[in-house]
C-alpha cells in the first residue's frame, strides 16, 4: 500500500512537471508563430516592392538602351520566370 502511494506521488509530480513544460512550450510556440507572421509580412512586402521595381524596369526596357542595359533586362526576365517556377514548385512540395 505504501509503495502504491509513493508511486502515485511520483506520477503526480511527473504530471505537474509535464504540465509546466507544456505551458512553456505553448508560450514558445506563440512567440514563434508571431515571429513567423511578422517575417511572412516582411517577405510579402519585399516581394511586392520587387515586383513593382521589375515592372518599372521592364516598362522602361523599350526606350533607348545600351547593350549592357538590354542584357540586364533580359536577365531580369529570365530570373523572374525562374523565380516564379521555383516558388510554385516549393509551394507544391510543401503541400
């Protein structure tokens, strides 16, 4: 009987410790989720700015350009397609 009571006491302490650890992990999870949301917002803002700048560059690509500028615009077009394809593939891979 005494051994059973001791065992129950040990189990109760384990439960209490695990409950505390669970609370701490929950709090850490919330911090990580907030950070993820913040970083996602920043990424989305950066993508929007990049797309806007690409549009400006590409819209000016028809005007008088040097050969070097034309090469850079062509490179931008290629990388834009490549980045789009990679983004789509990554999203597909994640899901």
